[in-house]
């Protein structure tokens, strides 16, 4: 996994909005994705390409229509590598505080 490309893709609010849209309704055409955006079709296409490069979006041709699907695996990989280990320390600290408070 190219972590840098995933972080770059997630850094842009427009791309996050596109991912949110695909999360709520995966398998959208470009026209459907453009409907909720205040961008040109070309601009949305460029954002989708960056999401595809980061492997956050996969596409499937259905006849003449290209459908876009959310691929949550890179986000889960980021969670496992970066977020989970910090979250564990935080939870352990909270448990320690709770034990200490209950003892006094």
C-alpha cells in the first residue's frame, strides 16, 4: 500500500465528500457523483482518478457506464497501522484513571 497516496487523497475535502457519497451509495456513475458537487465533470473526474490511484475507489464497466465503488481496505490499513495503536494507549490510560478513581 502506498500510504502517501492515501493520505494525499484523504487530505482534500472534495475527495472526502466523494468518498462519503460512495459510502452511502456505492456503485455510482460519474453523473451521479457530479450531481452532488459544485464542480465541473472534468474536475470530479480528476478527483476520482486520484482516489483510484490511492486504491480508495475501484471502477467497473457496466455496458457503456463506468460505476465507482468505495474500497475501504486502504482506510482500514491506515487505521490498523496508525490509529489503532494510539487509540489502545488512550484506552489503557482511561482504564488506569478509572481504577485509580475507584480505589480512592
